[in-house]
C-alpha cells in the first residue's frame, strides 16, 4: 500500500487550484476598510443634506392605552439629535 502523502500528492506540473499565474494570488496594498455597524444601518436613513432620519420608539405594543394623536406622532420619522450625529458618522462610515 502507498503512504498517505504519496496517495494525495499532485504531479509537479499540476496545481491544486486553476489560477492563471501565481502573481494573481498576491493582493495589492490598500487602505483599511471600515466596517458598517449593521444595527445602526437598519435603524437610520441618511438624507442628502447629511442628516440622519429614524423612526420613533413606542409604537410596537401597548398601543391600546395611547391616543390616536400620540400614535400618529409616533409613526412619523424624526431627525437624529446633534449629539448623536458624530456617533452615527463613525458607525456608518460610507453613508
């Protein structure tokens, strides 16, 4: 019986993966990519002027106690506050 290394070895002319050249495997040096915070990306929408819009909280459950006027108010989108914007710019770098 053959040794295990001989059974799975490839001939010298063949490669394990079909690639045009070994230089193809090398990556060009690039800058770091920043990761988007997915939780913030789902909750905020960026407007053209750079502000962030979000939905108000409190309209998911226990709505029978709330008046229709307050429910309408909770259904509107509002802009993020000034102190939140600098945090959101870090969480959403490509927004």
